[in-house]
C-alpha cells in the first residue's frame, strides 16, 4: 500500500483527509451558521405585540360585555371591581396582577377556570370576547383585528400599560 494515503503527508499517523471532505465540512458549517443567524433575525423581526397595540375590536368587546353580564358579573360585579374571593378585573388591581404576563396566560385562566360555578363552560371565542371587554374597560386601545384563538399569537401579546415593551432576551 501507499504510505502517503495511509498517513498524512507529514507522516504523523493521522489519516489523510480528502480536500473534498474538508470542503464539504466547511460548507456544512457555513450553512448551519447562516440558518441559525436567519432564525435569530426572524425572531427579532417578529416583535412582540402588547395590549397597547389594539389587539381586539370594539365589536368583540361589545359581545364580551354581554357575555360578562351573563357569566361573570355575579361574582366580579358589573363594574369589574370584584367581591369576596372574586378578584377585581379593573384598574390598578388588574394591572398589578397581569402586567408583564401574556394574553395566553389570561386566556388560559379565564377559559379553563371561569365561570367559577361552571369552569370551562365558555367557548374559546366567548372567553376571548370577555377578555376584550376587560381590556376595553381598562382603557386599552381597540384595534382593527379581533383577538383570535391562536395560542402562538396569544403568547406573543404582552399585557402592559407601558407604551414600550421590555426587550426580548
């Protein structure tokens, strides 16, 4: 056998590596780095929305008000002030509890645990309508698109009264 093929040209005992293999490894590494960079760029470009961006419509909030009156007001009161064990859903009390959490967090709580006497009995759409009413009552701006039952979109809406959301990390 030819010892130059079995050993590196320096005779170090390390098998010789074809130039094509090295080139393929370098290209694969460059592609991987490019894909990872592109993914980070897409995530950065997909800026997180906030409740200050108008994430519900006035019509949705109006439907939510009717639903709230039927399913929620007996415990949380007509003015969303709460009573007894039913927490307030308006004002500073609402903001202190929900500031910095996502719309998905609020949706999950409302949809799975409310109303207290029939947990989980509201449809996802009715739950979103009630949440829209809560946002309107708390003077979050309305927008042109309804709040939708889309878990990924809801996770990307930050509940905040601040106009500039915290930077993503």
